[in-house]
C-alpha cells in the first residue's frame, strides 16, 4: 500500500489501513481540506466545484466520496462523471466554479488513483496553496455545513461535447483541410475516457474513418496505460495492417498524446510537442516553453521560426507559470503534453490531436515524412541509487561547479548544456536516487554524456 501526500495533491494505491493507502477515510479528509480551503476564500458566498474522473475501477468510489464530502461542506457540485483532465479544466472556468477536482492517477496502473486539485482558473493549484490544503488536512481544521446549508449536486454529461466545440474554434484547427485528406486514423484509448472523447473529436474534425482500439471506458486497462512505445505495440500493428494514415494513443485522463506513423513507427512522444509547436509558430509568432527534461528539438524549431525558447522546472505548474511570464504561444512537456494558451493552461491531448492533424494535412506529407523534417535527437534515461545518508544536494552542487565552463542551469536539479547535447540530474523526493536524463544526436552519444556524469558521481560518493 502506498499513500503520497504532497502539495500537488494526494495519490496512492487503493485499500489497506487508513493512512497507509488511498482509503475512503483519506479521500474524505483530503477533499474536506481542499473544499474548506476553497469555501474559506469565498467569505459568505456559496462555492461551486467541478468534479470529473477517468474510467479506472476505483473511480466511482472516489467520485461518490468526493461529491458527498463537498456537499457536506456546503459546496455545490457539478459532476461531469466520466471525463478527461483537460475537459474538467475548461469546465471549471466556463461554469464559473471556484475550483475543480479530477479523480485520476493519470498514466499509472489500475491500483492507483489520485485527486488532482484545480483553482478557479482550471489550473493546478500552486505549491503555496497546496501547502495550505495539506496543513488543513493534517490539523483536520475543517468545518462542515448545517442542514439548511448543504451543497447541491448537478450532473452535466455534455462537457466533452462542449470541449470539442471549443477545440474546433481554435486558431489553426482546419476542419476543411482535414476533411479533404480522407484520413484513416487508428486510436488506442486504453479503455478509459479517451474512448468517449477521441471518436467524436475525430468525427467533428472530418476524419473519414476511425479504427477504435480499447475505446470501452471500463477501466480495464489492456496494457500498461503509459503511452510509451513498449505499451503501444497493438496500435502500431493495427495502423500498419489496416493501412491507416496514423494512430493516436492517450493516457487514461487524456492529457498526454503519442502518435504512431503509417509505417507503424512511433512519431516519438517528445516530438508531439515539437510538431504542434512548429505548426503553431507558422501561424502565430511568439515564445515557446517546455521543461528542462524535454527535447532540444523544440528549441531548434523555435529558432527556425526566429522565436525564443524557454525551459522551466519539471512539472506542469512550472511550465504554465513560465508560459504566462513570457506570453508563450505554445508550450508543454516532452511526454506528449501540449498546452495551448488560446484554449486553457493545461495539457490537452484533444487540442493536440486537432492541431497535429491540421499540421499533417497542410504539410501534404505522410506522417513519417513529417517526422523526418525535425532534428534527430535521442534520449537516455538513467538513475543512480544512493544510500540514504548521502547528501544528494552536495553531490549536485559539486557536479554543477565541476562543469561551470559549460552552460549550467540549477533551476531544477542540475542541467548541463553541451554543444552536442545535454545532461539533466534531478534528485527524487521519495527515494535516495538521482535521475539522469541526457540527450544527443545518437543513442550512443546520449548514453556517453550520461555515463561521464554517472562516473563523476560515483567518484564523488567514494
Ligand atoms: Mg495524464
């Protein structure tokens, strides 16, 4: 059993003793803290919170506990039912709610679930706000409403449709051009709520034929739900065997997008954002943001368009805050997370699909040909296990100072930019390990860059 309480919310595995896993007691306590925190900021006015969930098996249990607890606090609930993370995010704003809760453990396997907390802008709450919620939960300093003040509940199951309508209105989404291409598209929605959103989205975009794989939102994940190449073999085979132009895969809460080309090869999760940014920058000039662990290809594409690239600390909330401060026109994360500020400041695989298809249609290329126009980079992901008594921060400081002749960023761990690639070291908050990501023009060179740093760390430790 695992229960992880952090400033970004609470997540854990279902079951066990209260406090050890994500149990009903823990869910009620945490929702009470978040709801109380929201209503406290509302003075005497009633608060409204939008909730929605992915299709995982524990979702219905979390949903009823969350809804009942909010009503008990005197908060009116708008329940979207089975939905997507980006859909709940846009609904919070449009419904003029004071917050939102998405019940999803994102790409994690079925035994996990979590509460993702949103502010009144439909964006993840800040670290500061999260710390306040955590404190309220720890002290159980919440108060519930009296009988005449209990919250109401309203079910609104048409939000995916509304979200799709908003995507169709986005600058650059070209339905006519997509329709003219007679696209045949295969999709893998891992039996979660992508199955409710991708088919109507693709139809609305004018895709001629959709081949649905794992689109039943039963929560019975047919494979590890993270949209990584090793988990998308079925989609890859179907795209190739059925002669589809491309395939799309999303994670259970539909904020990450992976693409498979017509030849069954992965477009590369890192390149989802690269391609969409290339398209957006062709229409609208402005800065671009991703996190420090994302591909350098985005920087190259931004430079090709004569635009600036900025790298934030890892974490969606950090990407969003940097996008706002630089007024970025597009941003996101290398894990297939596209953030389109014209729609909202959150990763949105549905918006990503609409923009990618528009890009592909406009290019007139095959998917694999489009991929080939982008600079070729390869990543290597390593970790070093340490013993708990080792001071990881001190190791990171030493690595940074030993490399001071290079371009070094200490915004989030240590990132060293070399001429031919980069290495990014981050310490884990939960285990005594350092994660080392590196990137270069070949897999071997990426591994070499990482290995040199790993050797340095090992010498320091000894
Ligand atoms: Mg996700």
